[in-house]
């Protein structure tokens, strides 16, 4: 099951990159002003509506396969926090308190 989802995931990823690179940028019209050619491969209205819908669909499929792979790969095994008790840091001793038994006072020079 994981192998099938991974294959679909990779295919959709490559297709999503391809669809995004096919789309025309917002500043692409300025090239036609200085002698560039207009892109009329997809008709007079361009491919914006079709490519936008295909890109959105590919993005949704990509997200769903990502979530599916996450849930399928989670084993539900023991946590890294099992057996760890709630420990608090020891309080810092105040300078006026006497040293604990077995500890010597720091020597002052």
C-alpha cells in the first residue's frame, strides 16, 4: 500500500512542478511590448483557467498523499518519553545558606 501511494506521490510531485512552470508569470506581458511574441498556444484567453484548475487539483492530491503516507508510516509504538518521570530542576542554593553535608566551602583568595 505504501509503495502505491509513494509512486502516486512522486508522479503528482513532478506533474505539479511541470504545471507551475507552464504557467505564465504576471510580468510576462511586458515582453510583447519590446518585440517579443505573445503566447497563443492555448488559445486567445491563454491556459490560465485550465492550468490553474489542474495545478490546484495536483496540489490537493499531493497534500492528501502526504497525509496518507504520514498516517500509514506511523507505527504507534512506544514513545521516546516512556519511563521518563516528571523531574524538576534543583533549586539554586542561596548564597547565605550553609553548604550541604559533604561539600566544602569554596576557597576565597
